C-alpha cells in the first residue's frame, strides 16, 4: 500500500529536495507541502496523510503546535520533526505531542531520508 506524506517546512528548497527523494521510493508519495504550521493543519484535514514531516521553527505556528493540533484531529497520523536545534527538552516536548522521531537537518540528506523511511517502515502499511 502507498504511504502518503505531507512535507511541512518554511524552506522551499528543503521541501523540493525531500519530495524528490521520497518520490523515488515506489512505496511512498508526497501528497502535499506546506510552508508553516497553520497550513500543515489545514493540509492534514484535506489530505489525511499517513506521515507528516514537520519543521520545528516555522512562521504562524510552530511544528510543535501543529503536531498538537494534528494529534487531536488525527491521532493515528505518524509525525517526525526536522530541526537544526536538537535538545533534550525539544525531544521530550516532541514526543509528548506525538512526534517520533526528531531528526537533525545537519546530519545530511541521506540521514533525513533514512529517518523518513524508518517511520514509513514502522507503519507497516
């Protein structure tokens, strides 16, 4: 079965890069993109993706706040977070709102894609 993914980040270039890598996998498909947390919630309502990739610090509302809202509306949606600034507190807050895992943008594209693929594999879809 096809895994539907929503990419949410304020960097258009990162969204494009992730989209091109994710769409190479025949078992996953990017169904949409959003540039801030508020748009993420709206897109989740419209598209009902299996996985949401969220940036942490974004305009309008943060990735954490978007995750809180998404979890309330769609508790079975898997979420992972991309960030430049990882800390123990961020990891705890992210886990508390349903985000698992938190991936570092500084580790490189290969690690980000591995992070996404691991979440997809855990879904067992």
